[in-house]
């Protein structure tokens, strides 16, 4: 199988504001892919178009050679799970039951023993056994985010769509969650891929197999982190001056931000004066 997900000439507008402009993507099996760009560039809108939450004006999305516009929402949910950027915090439910919500596309009449087993396995995978019967609405923001990620994993899709999945996590948990997602894609019995929308360059650099760099509603660059995350691309898209430390046998590709381009120009002008 050459491609898991194909996006062809996808465009989306809010009224007169065109957010996405003829976007083309191709995702292979067992890849962790980052959609990288500044806030407001269209990353969330793109994920919602991939999941049929939003309907693009032009273009199409195919998952496993199926046009998602031609299949029912239950079938879409079996193919794709979605972790939103903002997590609702009002669920007066146990964590176990919140994660069980991920099994809804697979439940015909009653919850089965295999559904309960899948939820238990997912909680164990995220080391959440001690949280299973805690109230979701009494968790911290980071704990809630991890539970929603676990819910998406229990859904057992082919494609995970995750919008800023580490935004509410401390540094230790950011690394642990990304390592878990990466492990899931490698060790799963079936082919799976994950698409993560983020503005965190170092998360993308460390964990991605492939990066799509978005700018002004289009894909500015696509390729491996080493190919895409250059000082020139980062300056153009993020407006910052940086130092790139190449990947080694012991360390991932790392990006150190020095200053904003505007601040640097002002400083240079002041020196001239």
C-alpha cells in the first residue's frame, strides 16, 4: 500500500476568508506526520476537513482509497479518530467511561467484553490504571488531555488526527505522550498513522517521520524534518532567527531560537544609528 491518506486540491473558506488553498497531502502507513505552522495558519481547519467535521469547497480526502464524502459518519469514525485542541471539561464521568466513548463506532447494541478489554489495555498503555475510576471533571488540564488521547486510541482507527496534543502537558509528559504515540504506530498489529497539528518545531523535529510546513493556507515545504526545518524556512514562516543542531546517533534534530527577525532588524538599525 503506497498511501494511507490522500488529500487532493483541498480548499476551504470562511465566507470571503480563504483559509486553505489547494492543499495536497499524501500520508503513508506507520508514519507520524506533523502539520507545522504558526497559530491561525489553517492547521485546525485542515484536520477538521480531513475528519469531515468541515466540508471543503473543493478537493477530496481519501482514506484507504475511500472518499470520505461517500461513506457514512460511523464508517468515518472507524477509520479516523480526532483529538481536538480544546477539551471539554464538564464530563461528570469516570475516566474509564470517557475512554469507553471511543468504542462507540464499534458498539452495535451493548458494550462487549472485547470493548472493555480494549479500554483496559489502552489505560494500561498510558499508565492510567490508577486514574480509571477517578472523575474526569476533577482531573488537571494535562490529565484530561491524556485521557482524550487515550479515548482516541481506544477507538482503534487507521488514522489519528491530533490538534496540539501536547499543549496542556508539562515537558516530561510531552515527551512521554509523543513516545507512546510513536510506539503505537510501530508496534500495532494493523497499519496506523498519526497526523499531528503543532506549532512546536522541536516536537515535530524529534518525533516526525514527515513534516508538512504550512504558510498562508498552503503547503510551503514537505519532507523529512531535516529537509523541511531549515533556518531559511523557519525564518520565512515563523519570523525567527534560529540555530539548527543536526541529528546525531544520540540526539534528535534540535532547533534553538535566537530572536525574532523583527527584533533583530530593529537592533541592527539601532546599531547603525
